[in-house]
């Protein structure tokens, strides 16, 4: 009788195997996170880039968190010709090509000891295709459930005061940079590669927490983490951020974004710094409201136009004076406008910002009215380069600025 039941049991197991059915679902062994750092140190930030990789190595990758970096360094001849007064970083063999590393743990604060995966020729990090190629390589070789893409470099919002550099400029390649339209195209291709929106895009760069930047990338990323103000050379505290992630890889993108903001602000207690995490799903709503506000200002005959200029001039500004905090601008518009309709619009925009800004922080009284997103409102004159942004093309904001005589 026992043999009969044994035979029945084995026939049952065999039928399950043949039909593709299983008593238990297969275990998903895909890592939780892949952190992709596009580290453009082909400029006067070379030394800071080396330091940040060593910070990452203090933590290193785990079975649940992959950390991969593409770094491009600058030759001394290029750095010297830029006449910016920065010394050449000669550490780690002083190589000047573009390399990809899989970051592993070690506690040497000077030497990069992670395994070199690819030593490429000199690449133009200001070419959006270079960003796409790196992210695609990372997604293919280190797939994960969630992705953090960090773009590391100088930043200037949609431009900089004297140079329309946007983000990721490369000195060896004539100061080429990734413009906002190019960034949008690159993120669209990366999103297609991973089959979904990028969970979290970080910009470890100056002045990138702009309404215009967030709107430009909204269709291809869920959360943006970056700064309204310029950043210190040290940038993000990668050791602290990655230590928290590897200790708790089940962190959601929202939780990780919040941690990045908190850790960054904590790192610079005596410096004027800002950092914010933006839920990009609110950008369509916010942009529509801002376009209505712009049209309302142009149609407001009860308020002298100079009052709106005063509202902007008295708002929280940053190292680029043309970039002002949007929430604070709404406060000042409420105070300066004679139009009840405009006042109500300003309040509605602030309500949307309260939802869109997952977390914001600042250090220092000089930036104490920062609430997470800045916007372009020129202090002296209107920069026609602004017309290249989706925000300018899809709203009445640029027409409003010009109507004020800027």
C-alpha cells in the first residue's frame, strides 16, 4: 500500500513539472537597486570626482545594490589652457580616458581599488549619446528593480550667467555640454532601455532644481533630486547615502530621495546649501497653473507692471540672480498684486508645490526661503536661450517676462 502512495506522489510531481506548474512561485533574485553615476570630471572638478568615487568605495556594491560609475578625467594641458586656476589631480595613475567601474568596498580614501570594467577612449561626456550608452550598458549588465541615475558635474539650470552650459560640460571637447532638450532625448532612450521611467534622477550639480528642468524630464523619470543653489565642490555625501541604501535596499524611490536631501543638508551645516526631491508627476499640473498665472499677469490692468518685477526682485534668489524660488515668488506676488484673481492663482500654485516637493531642505539664512523649486525671472534682461526649453514653448511664461520689459 505504501508503494502505491509513493508512486502516486511521484506521478503528481512529474505532472507538475511537465505542465510548467509549480507549488511555489520562483524567487525573484533581481537586485533591488542599480546606482548609475555619470561622473563628468573632464574639467576643474577632477579632484572632487576622484574623492567621490573613494566615498562610494567606503560602502561598495552588495548583492542587492549595484553601484557603477563612468568617469572621464581631464588632461593637464586642457586644464591649464582653461586658465581657471585649478591644480591637476595626478593621483591614480593620472589616466585621462573614460572608464567604467563596478564599485566595491575598500577603505583607502585616495586610491580607486574597484574593478575596472572597461577602459574606453576619450569620450565626450557633453554628448547625450555618451550618457545613453553608459546607462544602457549599466542596465544590461546590472539589471535591477529600481534605478538611480546621477548626473555629476557643473550645472547651470537651463544655462549659466556667461555660458549656456546646462549640465555635464566636457573641457577636452571644447566645453560641450548636455542641453535640456538633449537631456530629455537621452532620458527617453534610457527609459525605453529599462522598460519604464527612471525611478530617480539625481543631478549632483549646481542650480538644477528648476521648474524648467523638472518639466523637461517629467515624462521619463519619476523623481528629481537636485539643488536650487550652487553646490559645494564636495557635492553629495555618497558614503552616507549609499550606506543607508545598502543597509536597507528595500527603500522606495521616495524614501531614498528623502534620505539624499537630509544627508546632503546635514553634511553642510555652515554653508549656504539647498537640496530638494521633486515628484515629477505634478509637473503638468504645476506648469498649467503657471501658464495661467503668466497670462493673468499680462491681462492684469489693476496692478502696475513694476509691482511684479518688485515681487521677483524681492524673492529668494541664488548664485544666478535670475533664478528665484517659486514658492517665495508666489508669496511676493500675493503681497504686490492688486488682483484677487492673481492672488488666488498664487495660492493654488503653492498648494501644488506642497504636493510636488517631496522634501526640501536648506542650510544658512541666505537661502532660508527656499522651498524646493526655482524658476527663471531675469534680474536684468531676458535670455533668448530660454526659448529652447519645453517650459517656455508650452507656457506663456516667456511672453509674460517680455511683456514686463525684461
